[in-house]
C-alpha cells in the first residue's frame, strides 16, 4: 500500500527559462503522473477495515439512521433506550424468575429508570368494567382462606334437619332401656323407640357451623416488577 506523491515537479517548470526543454509539458509527464496516481489508488482499493486501537471517535448518526455508517456508542445507547421504552413503558409489568436485589439491578438488566416490586402474594386479573370486584386498575381483594362461623342466627343457615333415636314408655318419659318392671303390678312395661327430627326445615335452629376452606388455586411463583419511571 503506497501513498500518492507527485511524479513530476510541475510547479518548478515555471521557473525554467523558455529555452529549457524541461519547461515543456510532454505526454511523458502526464503518463508518469497518472501512472503514479493509478498505483496509489489501486493499492488502497480493496483494503480490509483497519484494526482500531485506543478510543477512536466518529460522528453520531441521527436516530433511526439505517445505513452502513459506523454506529457510535451514543447512537446504540439511544436506540436501545427507545427499544426498551417501547417494550416496557412506564406502568408496564416485568415478569421474571430471576432474583433482582433492587430497582437498580432491574435497570441494569433491562433498562428503564425506576422499578418497584409488585403484586407480592397475588395473582394478576384482567380488568372487567362490568364487575365491581375487578373494575379498577390495581384493585385488590379476597384472601387465601375463607373462614368464619355461619348459622349464628336462623337466617344464616340453609334449611336442614337433624334426625336421631328416641325411646319412650307409656308415661311419656324417655328411658335408656328397652323395657323395665312395673313397680306396682309386677308387669313389664315395654318402651318404644322412634326417630325424631329436630330443627325446622325452614330455619337453622339456632346453632352454628364453623368452616375453614382453602381458596388457593394451583400456582407457580415468579417475580413482578412495575416500571414507575
């Protein structure tokens, strides 16, 4: 690879006397000069890109430039920020299984300015404007378990009955044995056993039922981060 230098001292010809043959510009002069130019150009025509060292600089292209010019780090940073803003605008939720210590760690991983941990212990539900439980963004509600006492009053419990056995003798008392001797006449008194239904079919009968039921759906745990800036 050679640099181009003049083959003929063109400016020096003006100082020569008119009788000096060297003052005449000949075809050989042009041939020598253009041959030198051709050699220099051809030696540089198909060179590979040079290996740069140090901290070379270049003009930063305008955003959205799509050419083969060099992209500076400033151009790349701007383009990456625009891409991140499109993928995760302020208010977006980032879902991951990677543990990030804080907002700065999330910023370092995917960009943005500020992130906050979001939705701890909760699942995400799509907004439903027709359901008052789900008609406001970031509205929360419900619990893992449904527990409490039902039936504390008759109106709290669905209608039902309780059935059990009852023994009775002709005198109307309730006895544990199936029969006993009559103390006066010496005759055996037989007792009958019947079923008895307690509790009205139309009320709760004034008793309680305590329940504790899990309402947790099948789940898999992830991290949620919300971009706030």
